[in-house]
């Protein structure tokens, strides 16, 4: 089976440390049945281009474009906030969409606005919110809160975020029977002055990422529901960058008119050849 027509032009982009390989796929280069395998191979660090995810930009009859989003392990994700900001800037840079645009995702139609390197994305309304849930991890009771921000997230407030073993603790919560079979992303949050530091273990990446847009939204909403903040909420990512989350809280605790604002940087442009899959 031929995986792709090489060479494959791509752009490497970073949304506050969350990095992506983005390909203009309006003219198909990668076979549908091979996309998951292709994503897993090119997202490998050290052996290939390396990234937290792969974004394929395609034509849409509902919006300016649509994306196909794959996590680094080849699994499909419904939504990714930082990926959405990078995809929007990519589309604007390549004349695929105007500065104010909308695009199609599995989570619904996403609106975005590009202003130089800064991109604001209107996220979908958050889904079910469940506060003050308790699970047992390593014989210890963990208090957490859950919300769907396009993908499922668990939020745990901690006293010293620097001391948290995000990979070990996050992976256990991510795979807890409470959240199976799909699992959940896990965010550890600490209030720091008027801002909140967030460290995220991402499902599909299976590691801590330097930023997670949907996780930032989850942390911001839970902070407001716990009366620790009011919209807009500033989130400090693991990479040290800052995201601004703006939203309105609806009855029942979910959020609408959710905006994720922050920078989307172009790292480099290049071509992938067949050896990138070895």
C-alpha cells in the first residue's frame, strides 16, 4: 500500500508550545486508509519531523475549509484549541481563508480571527460539567472536576504544581475505569496571583504537552465555577506562554461564547520524503 505521494510539503507550527505538522491537503497526497499510520510515523520525535499532532487542511462545502486532526499516536481527535489557532493562521497565510473565517471539525464549525501572529478561536460550547468527583488512584482519593470542551477533560487543583509527576499521575487518571473506554485528558491547575498555571497530560500524545488549548478552557471554566476567578481568565502554559480564555457561564455550569486567544508561530517549512516514515 502506498502511504503518500512524496515529497509532501508541510509547515511546522507551534501554538504556545503545542506543535503541529500542517499540510495543505486540498489536493490529496495521503491515502485515507493510510492517514493514521502516516500521522503516527511523521509525529515521531528524533526519527521524523516530530509533533504533538498532524493537521490536514481540506475543502469543505460548509465552511472556508475543514481539517482532519490526528494525535501523535495516529488516533483522531474531535478538537484541539491550539491546533485550531495554528490551522487558522496557516489557512490565512496560504490564501485558503480570510482573516475572519470558519472551519469544519468533528466538534462542529469553529470560528477564528487572525491578527498577525495572534489568533482568536471561538470554541464550541462546553458540554457536560461534573464538579467535585472523587476517584481512587494508587489507594489515594483524588478530587477532580470534569468537563467536555470538545474533548473530555479532568481538572485537578493542586497546591504545588511543580512537584506533580504529570506523566505518571496523569496517565493513571487518564486510564481510570471511570473514564473508559475513551479515557480523558488530565489537567493539573494551580492559582498563581491573578492567573492559573496549567500542566496537561494529553490523551493521544500520552505525555505532558507544553500547552493544551481545550485543557486551558477546561481549567479556566472550573476556576470560575469554584469562585476562584472571573472571565476573562489568563492561563500560563507549561511552556511559559499565556492564553486568554473568555466565556459566559450558562445555567448548569457549562460555558458558551468561548474564545481562546493566543499566539500561533510558524517554526519552519519543509518537505517530507519517504525516509520520514522509516
